[in-house]
């Protein structure tokens, strides 16, 4: 499954949750925090959409939340294991 968020402004974690909620089929009760995301992409069982795919790839631009070494972005990126779940950050370093 590919979720392409390039071109979408993502300044905060809330912006990220807003951006992935629809395409990833996150339920209304989703916790909107890194622990909940970890449960969703690693343990599975929360989103039928994600669960129906072997791999989840999320593309983002290197700006806003992902522009530098912001703690929130680093924590979020650390959840992606590069095997079943990948975060690809595009743009100049």
C-alpha cells in the first residue's frame, strides 16, 4: 500500500494524523500518537485497510515536520521498520 503525501503541508503530528487517517482507514477512536501508530503498523489489527496489505509505504516531503531533526518526526520515523512499513522522505537534505 502506498500513501503519497508529497505536496501536502505537514507541519505537526496532527497534520500527519489528518493526512494518513483517510487513506489508511484509521478508525475514529485511533489514538493519534506514536504508540497508537506503532500498534497500527507493527502489531496490526487496528486498520483493516493497512492489514489487507503486506507493506505500507508513506511518502512525505522534506519540509515542515520532516524538514530537520525534530523530535516528533524522529520518533515517528523510528516506528517504520523498513520491512513492512517504510517512510520515504523526499527532497534536498
